[in-house]
C-alpha cells in the first residue's frame, strides 16, 4: 500500500469515527469556513450538513456579536475555553444551548490553521430549567372556590382557614384530582403572605440533579454550565412555596429540605455561604404518608416537620353528596366559556355518576362535563350520547344506558327502527374514535367509503351531531 492509499484509508476511518461519537464536533479553517461538521453536531443544531460545510461560520449562525462565538474567539485570539455555555440561533431561528470546549489548531510550525469545538447539547435541560423557574402565576383560588355539601369537607375548610393565621408548614394529602392545590392557594390567599409570591413546583417533574438547583439555586461555576441563579426558595421570599408530590424527592434532597426548614436558610449549589429565607412551605402528597414512610419514600423526620398542620382531603367517592353541586358549577363554567345554555344532566346519567367510583376524583368529573359539552347542541341536556366514548364504555355507564332504553316507552319500536337507531349510534361512535376521518371510519366498520357516505346522507349524520 502506497502512502496515498494509506492516507485515504486513514481519512475514511477518521470520517467514520467522527460521525459515530456521541458528541458534537465542529472545525473551521483559518478563514472561518467549516471543514468538519459531524452527524451529532447536525442533530444538536437541527441543521443539514450542506447548510454548514464549506461555508463561513457567520453565514450559518446568528450570534449577538462575533465575540459571543467561542470558535471565532479561538481563531482570532488563540483563546482556549472549557465548559462554557453558549446560546445562539441556527438558520431556522431555533435557539440552541451547548456546553463547549473550544481551542485553536496550529500546524507543526505553530501556524494557525483553524479552530475546533466539542459540544454537549443542553438545550432541552436549559428549557426545562427556564420553564420551571418561571412563577406559576399568582394564587387565584380562595376558600370560596371550594364547593362542598359534605360535612367532612366543611370541617376541613374551617381547619384550613385557621391555618392562615400562622406561618407553620402544611402537609396536604389527597388522591390525584381531589383539589390539593385549591387548598394550598386558599391558605396562601387567606394569610398575611397573600401579597407576596406564591410559587408551585411539582417535585416529580424534573430529575434530581435539576430539581436541587431549581429549589436551592446555583453558584456560577458550580458545575458544567452553571450560572448565578436564585432558586425557588429565594424567589418565594416572604410568600409561599408549594412543593407538589414531595414524596418523589430522593432521601438526600429530603434531608437538605429538612435542613432548610429547620434553619430557615438555604445554600446555593457550589456556594459556601447560607442565605436566610422567610418562606412558608406547603407540601402535597397523593398517597398515605404512613405507607410512604414505611416504604422509604418519605423521611419520618421530614414528615413531622411538614405536618405541623395536616389536611387530608377525602376522595370524591367518599363524598358523593358533592357531585350535584360540582356538576352545576362545571356546567355554569363551560356554558360561559363555550357560549352555551345547557341546563342540566339527564337523570339516568346522574344515577350512573353516583354509582361510579371516580378514580380521577373532581378533576375527572370536570373533564367528563367538558367533554360532553363539546358534543351537545346549544340548549340540550347532557345525556349518555354526549358522554365521551371512554366513559360510555365503562361498565357502570353501559348498564345504565341499557336500563334507560328498557324504561322508555319509545324503546318499543319496530325491529327495523331499532336496528336503524343502533346503526346510527354505532356509526357516530366510529366517527368519533377515528376523528371524523371518513376513510378510516369506513375501514374500521368493514365497509367501502361510498357505503359509509351513503349512510351519512341517509341518516343526516355530520361532524356536529
């Protein structure tokens, strides 16, 4: 093998190696033109190689100024940078955030021949942090928004009102959809902290290494890409910090949280000094704390510190006397939103609602009302035909639907009329399942598109049935 063949072989190996590594590589020559741009870098930046290769760097990217490009700095000033976060825009206007190691390249004679950048993509992580650092808005709910005819709930509301007089920690326990945040916001708004921030954070929404920085803040240089950033404790100063699903935090973070509550101070990641805080903590859980402690998901000492005031919200299945009151409230709400005049819910539907266990609690009840009102004429009552399919298919609802048909005199029709009605309802269900796509619906029903269209015209079925 001659030297030329050997060089070509090495180049092929090099090209494949550069493309297979799971890190972005971008190299420019002494004129600022891109000469190496690997597959991973293209994926990170959402660019096509032909948009970057053999073009000047400033043709392919938009920087605030040339000095904000670490590659240009390396080329012009022989500057080596490591673990530097860089945010810029590609040709499509997409924001990219990377952590870069950048350095100049010289030949054996120490002549500058280009610059190389090795990039780690942190765009998604940065977006997650930024979104979660935003305040979730001021607390809008008060105790007047908590509707209940249940004696247990009324006592719970009175207990929570008394908790507004102090700054003690509160632990709210309840299944998903019971209204834990309503209670948290109401306690905040009823307290002397109501004019201060109310910040909510779901502890299960982010991985541990992000949630720690989010809660306690970061010191610049604490880790790769870290900047000077206040955490949620500092942002909620003087107000209330709601920590949802507190039992999802790992034990190490629970210990740091306990320390912050006991000492009323926090320390940013990478910092050496403590910052005093004045923040009321309200925590929520969707499981029994005793079970969480026994199974190692909640530290016992943190539970005792958080549960100075404990609020246990019963599930909807244990307070079904609230269903009618809640339904009327939701109908009123969506009448206003949708510009409708729905008056009530069919009596048989109400019976099925009282028989149902509502695993999704009040939130599930609201969603079923909203879904039904999307399939209703302006002044109709809500009937079984309007309920979302996933609910109509539940055993409790199907049983009542059959009972309704048996109880109505009009159910005694001719067989032909009965079959026609059944066909209409079945076609309507198939249309909804297939998002009103005629071809897909016909295929699901095992008929031709023309046959389905004939039936749609025959029975006057349209998207707004």
